C-alpha cells in the first residue's frame, strides 16, 4: 500500500502534499534536478517536524519558512561556487533555487517593500509618539516583518529600515 493514500494526503499540510505529489511527477518524468530538490526539501521539512521535544505536523506557513531557508542556502551556495570558479556546481545550485522559488510567494518589488516599511515606520511612530530612533530598529523590523510575511529577505528589509531610520 502506498504511503500517499488520499487519507494521508488530507491529513498533511497542503503544501507538503503538493511537494510530495510534484516529487512523484518528477520521478515519473525522470527530471533529476526537480526530483533531487524536492527530496531535499521534504527531508528538511521532515527534520523540522521531528525537531524539538515532540514530533508535529508543520503548517503551510512553517513549510514555507523551511522552503525559504533552503532557497536561501541554494542562493548562497551558488554565489560561493561561482566565486570559487565552480560554475557547474553554481549552475546546479541556481537550478535548485529556481525549483524551490516556484513554491514560495512572489517576492516584493523594491517599491512595494518601501511602502510596507514606511507603513511599519508610521505604526511605530504612532506607538512611541515621535519619530523612532535607530535604537528602535527592532520594533520597526518586527512590524515590517509581520507585514512582509516571507515575501522579502530579512537583509533587504533591515537595510531599508536602517536607511529610513537614519534619515
């Protein structure tokens, strides 16, 4: 009996089920890059599920965080391989990153991110009763990250927040 029965798929998070279904499709199509990438992603999700004191089923949001972390690893690895002159490995890492990015929400453009950070800055300004200082960057980051919700890398958000606070 296959572990991917309808009852088991209904019990797991939709995104995890989609990853498994797409992995099976890639296996049948003999698409090695997609297959290897999805196996790696599902392994990372499984490791996250058993991390801690008690095993648990991850929500779609938690699975997205794992996928975002894995995509970031691929991007960093590709840059490191390219810098070391290992172009074939850099290309493989970029391809894996593209596979993972298909499951992630669309990233915010610079203009959209600026608008979100301005909104977060306005909220914190209202809370503290004046323009926040650079020492209150954590408060602004918390408000901005809540609004961004994985649609922009933390480094991009932090750079923009820091620039706006220093104006």
